[in-house]
């Protein structure tokens, strides 16, 4: 675990999306999480709901560095791996704006989700997911993110299946959560 000093003149804000926290035995309370990340050198640490949405300020300069540092800090503290996808406020705003322009590809009012991916998927994998055509389920890869529309509470396009198709880890958030995060953190 590497503690880094915070130089407020050279810091940047990052939004971290933790995968599979508060599921089963992978419990993470948000107040202790904020305290621990602050003690490890991150500043202005905020969380939004208990699904693993974290805003931090750091002297680290690249999202990949922040992902690596957060994952190392969390694994050391919690004792289990927490894949973490990091975006800048600008990147979240871009994903939100792109999502607002997309017309739902299903009739009715399907639930809209945004999945944040660790890596941009290869074109062939993105095309395979874009072609997903299961009753009541559609997906569209937009850069390093995936927009999902699901009509069922028990979709066949699970996070694990999406990761297998794309060859990278990811974590999804409901569009209402994305909207609130874009409004308050960007």
C-alpha cells in the first residue's frame, strides 16, 4: 500500500465506481470508506449511496494510476479485490450527454444503465455486444462505456456475461444514479 502526499496545487478530481461492493460478504460501509481513503492520502472524499460511487481528489495524474492506487488500498484494507473503474468529471459528463442523446431501443420504459468499463473493448467485441438482441435487452458500446436497456428484473445480459463478451471488467449504475452523479459531481 502506497500512501501518497496530497499537493492541493496539483490535484485533480476523480470519480471511482467500485464493482460488487455491498453484495454478499463484500460489505463496505461508506463512512469508514471515506475515512480510510482520507487517511491514505486522498482528499475531499465523498460517496453517493452504498453502491460504491466515490469522489476523490488526488495528486495522481492519470485515471489508471488512481484505479491502481484505490484497488491496492481497498484490497489491503478489506481483504478482498475491489475492481475499480475511474473517470474524470469531464468523462462522466460526456457519457451522460451521450446517453441522453440515445433513444431507447425497446418499447415501453426499459431501465437504462451505464456500465463503466476498465478498458475500451476491441471493435469486434463491441460489435458483438451491440448486436445483443434478447427479448427486452439491448446494449450499445459508446467509447469506454456501455449503455444497457433492460425490461426484465432478471436479465440474461448480466454483468459477468457483458465482461466475458467484452474481455474487460466493468460495473453498471442505474441511469437515475448517473444523472444525479453528473449533476452533483461534475
